[in-house]
């Protein structure tokens, strides 16, 4: 029999098979082992609910951006911060943009390099040599007097806005969420990691994110290791506060005390609105 004849023959047989056999693989009236049981449906629903509690869910990510902006810029309108730039006197040079890219820590340099890859000849490209020179210092050499003005001009460019979001996710958000998932943490724990990595950087020194996490792990186990989520996150926040107090510019720990610790005490591990908190004494809320 030729291949074509074989396909035709099989098709003819299939026409005579009851519909129940075609779709379930069992006889009419016979229960199917392939149909989901109520327990399977429940497990699937629970899995979907768990997935939705991760910080990379779009709605949760939007909440995370607003929470960070409330602490960094005293505003929930994080998209208005593309143009933000100032020297806050913390030894990191200029701090700018939606996540506080700094001229003295390398992430601003990487941002402008990426922006220039996407749009050669942009208004900030001419500052690349100066940004390389001031990296690791608080110097403005080669940046003043026009860098802040040109930053704000670039901030109106959608390409630069997209570049800021790309670098935020690559350097800070995605690694924090991935590490949080690996430690068995929900959306709140992942956000606590994200806020820490934004302020302290992703390194392994004592007061960087890696060092803070190492200190927390010496005090408590995360859920992925069989530990209690509340106990572990309290240990992490204790270590985070110690790191913050080591720098005068970050010695106000209200973003931990009256924001993150508040959500933890409320056991809002999924960051489910309504959310009410205060930073530097200023109240904020997200209702949906």
C-alpha cells in the first residue's frame, strides 16, 4: 500500500470511530483517565494563583515601581522620573532616572552606552568619555555644566525611556526576582530583594545585596530551604537596616520600617492592594 493509500485508509477508519473515542481515547460511557479530576483543577488553579503572586506579573511589577518611586522620589508617578537628576551627596555623583542610575557606580555609564547603541549620536553620547573617567568617584568633571540639562532633554526621547527600563530590568529587577523565586519568596519578598539591590547594588560586599542576603541566611533559612518566610524576611530586613545605617545619606530606614516591615507584619506576601504605607513620614496608598 502506498503512503497516500495508507493515509486515506486511516482516514476512512477514523470516520467510523465514535466521537468519544476520537477526543478521549475511551469508549462511550467510559470514564477517561485523561480528563482532569477536581483535584487536578484545584492544583492547576493554585499554581496559577502562585504564579500571579510573583513580582514579574505586570500588575505586581507596576506596584513595585510605585513603591520604589515613593521612597526615591516621594511620588507614585514613577514614569515622571525619567528626567530626574541631582547629586544627593551620597558619594555616588549624579543620581538620575527611574531607578537612580549613578555616575559614580557604573550603571549610568552602562545606560548611556546602551542608549548610544540604540541611537548613535544622541544628546548624551558626547559624555561617554567623562562618564568613564568619573566612574567610581563622586566627581562631575567633564559633565558640568550641561549634563543635567541634556539628561532632561534625552528623557523626552522614547528610545532613552526604553533604555532606562531595559537597564533597570537587566541589572536590578530581573536578578532580584530570580533570586527571590529561588529562595521560595512571594511577591513581597521579591520586592524586598529588589528594593535592596536598587539601593545597595548587586555585589557581594558586606553592605551590598549579596552581603545583606548572606547575613540574613546566617540568621534564618528561606522557604526554599524549609524556613519560615516571615522569620527569614525579618532577618533580611534587619540586615538591610544595618546596611542603610552605615551611610548617612540612607540612614532614614522608613522604607523598611513603615513600608516593607508593615506589609510583612500584615502577612501580605502577595502585595495585594489596598496597600497603605509611609516613607519619610509621608503617607501613600495603592487601592487597586
